[in-house]
C-alpha cells in the first residue's frame, strides 16, 4: 500500500503530539507521588505475606491481602490519607452493655468505649534483665515435671478491642488466670510459659498465700516464679496470676484481632484465640506443652449488644458485659479456642445432626439466598459425622454437642484452618460454596479441608511436638477415605499421589528439610519451623502405604483402639502394637521399625532397578536392586546426611513381556505384583528361574514415597524407558502407575541421573487420549511443567515451554478452544 507525503507528515505530527502529552502527564503525576511518599499510612498493605506452603489445597483469592497496623513508624504520618484515617469518639461513663460499633462514612468509624473490670495493677517484684550480674534460675526449654496442671479458670478483658483508636497504636488486654496444680515434689519455685506478657502479680491462694518473685526467661518463653524460702509442699495448690498482654495484629496466632474491609474506607474486625503449637503462651501464662492437659473454664468480657462470644463449649452465663462458658473436657492448651464476632458483620446458619448442633458463622454476602451457599458445607459436615460414628465406632457421647465453624476473611495459616473441640476457624471461602461458580477441583479441595479439620478434633492428643504429625496426618488420610466413600465420583483416593506426594517430592530432597518425626528439636523456634503441612502430607503418605500393606480392617482396628488411650505417651505405641507384617511378608521387620525408618530420616530414597534378561539358552531373569539417598542436585549433596542410610522399603513390582522371535511382545506375559519384599539393605538381588520378562515396573500404584530408576543390563541404556513409552498407550498400566513413571521421569533428570528429559518428553507425547482417562499422568505433567516454567521464566527457552504445553492441552480437543471450555458431565471431566 502506498502513502502520500501528506499522510506521512500527518502521522509524524500525531506521534509528536503523543510524546508531548506523555511528558506533560509525567510532570503532573510527580508531585502526587512525592506527596504520597510523605503521607505514609498507619496501614501497610502486604502484597506478599508469609504464604502457607500448602500442597493439598489450591484455594486462593486475588483479594486476600493482609492489612496490619504499622506500629514501628507511628510519627511519620503528618497527613493521613482518607482511607487510612479513623476518628474515634469516646463517651465517658459508658457501660459495657451499651457498647455499639456503628457504620460510618468512609473516613470515620464511630465507636464507644466499654467499661472494664479493674484488675490489680500494683508493681510486682520482678527481674526484667536478670543475667547481667546473676545466674539464670532455670536453664531448660522444657518445663519441670514436678508440676502438672489440673484446671484453668481464665478471665479476659480488652476495653479497646472493639474499635479502631489511632491514639492507641498497641491494644492491651487484661487477664487473670487461676490454675489448680498438682505438685509431685516439694519445691520453692514454679515455671510456666509466657511470651510477651507483663505479669502484674503471681501468688498462691490459701495456705501461706505467698507472692512470687517473677523472673522472665524470654529465651525460653517462660517465667520463673520463686516462692522461697518456704517450700511448696506435695499436693494440690492454686496459683493466681494477673497480667497484661498485647493483642496480636500481625498474624492469626495467639490472642489476635483481624481487621478487614466491610466497604470502601470502612473497617470491621473479629477477635479470636488460635493456640496451635506454642501460641497459647501469648495469651495467658500456662503449661504450654502437649502432654500438660487440663480442663478450662473461660470468661470473656465483651459488649453483648453488638458482639457474640464463642468457645470450645457452650456458654452457661451471659449478662450485659460478659460470657462464661462450660468447663471443657481435658484438653491441651493448643486445643483451647475462642472468638468474639461483631453481630452486624457475621450471620449464622444452624442445622442439627443427631445430638450435634452445627452453627456456621460467615459474612452475610457469603450465605446466599435461603443459605444456599452453605448447603454443601452442611451436607459435608453431616456425612463426616456419620462416617466417624461408623468408622471410629463413636457413640453420641463421644461427639461434641455443638460445632461452631467461623469463616475468617483473611485467615493466614499454613493449613487455611484451625481445629479445636467444638470450635473451628476456616478461611471464609472454604465454608461458602456457589456451585454455579466453583470449579470441580475447588469443590473437592474445600470438601477435603472441611472433612480433614472436623476429623482432627478426635486426634489432637499427643505427648510431644515431634509426634503431633500423627494426628494431623491421620486426619488428612481419613478425610480421603471419607470422601472416597461418600463422594465416589471425585475419585479422590486415586488422586492422593498427585495432591500430597508429587509437589512435596520436588522440595523434600533438600538437606534443610525436616524429617516427619524430629527427635532433635532443641528450641521453640525449631518447633514452629518444623511443623508444617509438608510434614503432615508426608506422614499421610506413609499411613496410606501402611494400610495398603496390612489391609483396611487391620488399619481401622488400630485407629479405633487409640481413641480409648488416656496415657498420651502410649498412643502411637498402641497403634503400632495392633499391626503385624508376619502374616503378609517374609520379614522380621515390625511395622514400627518400618515406619520409623521413614519418619525419623529426612529426604527419600532413590531405588535403582537393574533388569538382566535371559539369553537364548537360559530362560531366567535377574533383578538387582540398590538404594541410596536421592539428591535433587549435586550441589545439595550435604555432609550432614548419612550417605549410607538404609530405608526399609516395601517393594512391589509388576513384570511383563515375552520374547517373540527376535523381538519382544511387551503386552503379553503380565505378572502383576510378581515381586513383594521388604528392601532393608543397600543392595538386594532376586533371580526368577525359568521366567523371562522384558520390563519391570516397581512402586505399584504409586504407594511408596520414593523415586525409581530403571536400567536394562547389556542393552540400550534407555531400553526400559522406551518400553514404558509403548506401554503408556496400552491398557497394561494403571493410571497411578503411569503417573508414577512420569513423576520419576521428571524428577530423575533434575538430579542428573541416568534418565534425560528426552525420555520425559517421549512419555508426555504418549498422553494422546482424552484427558479423563489420562487425568493423573496429565496432572503430573501440568505440575512439573509449571515448575520448570517457573525456573525458565526469564530465559530464552520460556516461549518453547509455553508452546509445548499449549499444543499438548489443545491436542486433546483437536485445537478447538470451545471444546476445551465446555463443561463436562461428570466430576473428572470437569
């Protein structure tokens, strides 16, 4: 096409005008940017908070951003932007019953201040920094064993918790705790956990009524209470402590306040206590170790007209200013929980299941018309309770009389939920299900989260933090079993390796990873670093394998038996004692020895399988097995790991193929589970006389937490992998076996093993049928391909990665994007 000189000249003037306009806009914007930098706000928007490393949930939302108060720069805000300001009006002499939080204009929140109970405020005899000129009075991060709590009576008051007060950047709560303690040896001191608490007084009630000299032990998150020179005698005593603490507004642990936007420029809040491992000590002085179990009676002062208080048990007393709850059963400190919700922002829906009343508390916009968005959650809860009655042989007396489920707007926890007896908190979108909008994958993910955390309340008891994995992992695995039975269309149990194992294995080969059961924890920071969903997913994988070996009935009997155990140190031992391998495998290895070889060692093994086929004259097959620690990179070959560690590996292998003249018929002569043994040495050899096979596939149905490398002796080094390429397209291997082979093919090249990505790509190209029949291997491909794309995102190869993935997905639908977006008729198609 030709252009005239006039047209070309006009285009040049247009371009020149655009450049002038852009420069003018830049100069206009600069003053506003400068002014904004001067007016830093009391709110900080954290775009990338500490992200939960959860591999069994994909629930996410673009609006999940953390808004917290910036208490480190209180004086930097000369001119506060409108959305950050909060004007507080205070009416003197107001009673607690008259408190209300009202909706306001976007720039102002109008509140009144509650009256409070006056606690003693006299200065205690304390030693704030005792180590300059004296000796530490207690030198252990574990509590002494001579004092055992029997029950706690707790009273909390937080006068400024129910409003935003810019003049009070740190919100203080007041607490009183009375602890009945069993003293086993005469002592002059007591040691309790307390973190970031200011102890006002600590004294014994009755008898001598001694007042303690308080020494803070911040490095151990403890306080030392000295009552000398008179000793505390053996028997039962009552310790009363008055104290203050700060409401946590940084994360959802301890006694925290969660702020969230209810409209543009208008904030609301909720108060809650989340005491999952080691966080109870942030809210009250206590014996914060899992074996130190006791009963709890809780009273919370709060404005009754505008808020409602919830806890583990039902309330027994309410008046205008406080709520008192029934005494709990015997629980650990981390199982205690409470919440205070604003009534104008949270609505409840209630249903009864047998003797259990279930209440769901969420914001009104999540309920739907006639509670329709809560129907799925109620259905799931009801089916879970019925399943547990049958599977665990529970009577109505063993089930809570009430369950409160609270949807927290921006809950940031590793598991996206927190479970306690009678009270559970969830990230709010997990409790609300709009089937017209939710994908099939999200539906099964939210279902799994709800079921898992309801089951958790029966398996929270343990003796120490290194065994907390058992209850968490068991709850996760039982959730799969419950969903498989009640929602079979999900085929969730088939997806177990994809949901729990595949993502974890790409992280679990690092030297810095924790073992599932860590006997070497030496401080509180290590406890928090150690406990994660990674640990629970890995533990669930081991329990799944264990049930596969011993059978469903034996596994169920062992689980049921532990519910009647009162001695927390005997729970896991009792579980092991119900299991037996002798009738199943020819081995002297016990189930306890088998599990502990995996639980107490980090990383996972690389099993090399060397298949030696017969020659023309001798029809026999020799298989050499070798195990070693898998390193995902030579750079990660850490000296801190034992290179000769021996896992006790359950090996189950299929073999197949028969010689047909000068070639092999790979689909004939299938010997399913031909090999079963306990691999408990560095090497092992099996000879199959008068049996001839062309290929071997171990780790049947992806049950074992290992990576397997296959070799063919005296042949093309990739021959076995080429056999797998052919078998992928035949009806020989199960979907989980295909997923396992493809997972191995992605992991092995990462560690520089004998397999290259050429074999991986060849396997992926064989996924040519519809995605429903290849759902599991396709899921493995998608996960690993995303992982590789994240590595290559800024390299020159990234475009090739995108193109390959696009062609593979569209290939299922003959490059028809409309077919790709068509809603399927069943769960797997969706």
